[in-house]
C-alpha cells in the first residue's frame, strides 16, 4: 500500500470515529460510469469525474459537504485539485489538505466552526 493510501485510510478511520462526520474514499464515486444518450460512457463523481476531486468526501452532521485532500509531507497539490477545491468552496463546501491525522481532525474543527478550508 502506497504511503498516501495509508494516510488516507488512517484519516478516514479517525474522522469517522469522531461520530461528527461521515466520509468515504473518492474512488467509490470516481470509478463509476454512466451511459450518455449518445451511447458514450463518462465518469461520474465530483465535478463529473475524478480529476482534481479530493481523496475523501462526505458530510458534516448539518449536511454540509466536507472534503479532505490527503498529501504526504512532500506531496504537492496539483493545479486541477486547486481549481476543484476553489470551486467547491465557492459553493459552500469545506475542503482542506491534510498531511496527517492531526491535520484532518483540526480541519474538522474548523469546518464545524464554519470555515471553508
């Protein structure tokens, strides 16, 4: 298992254990496809596909979208990810980058206080 995959799993478990948020790995949604009226298959998920969307997403108790992009200590956020994050925040979602379980738990606190990142 890759380091970022391990981190994403650890963060997801820690967040769900709080009982204050429900999150799932993005791959559950990003690997789904629908058939268009023209017969083409297109990916579905956040913003129509996986490119740029966060690793974890879900909802806070009040229904607000909560998303976490996980990165290792040396990982960098790609331009497509930055665009997705900004667009989601504009619509009221909470989106943050977490490099540790502690980062993610602090992000949850900020989200519950109304912050956007």
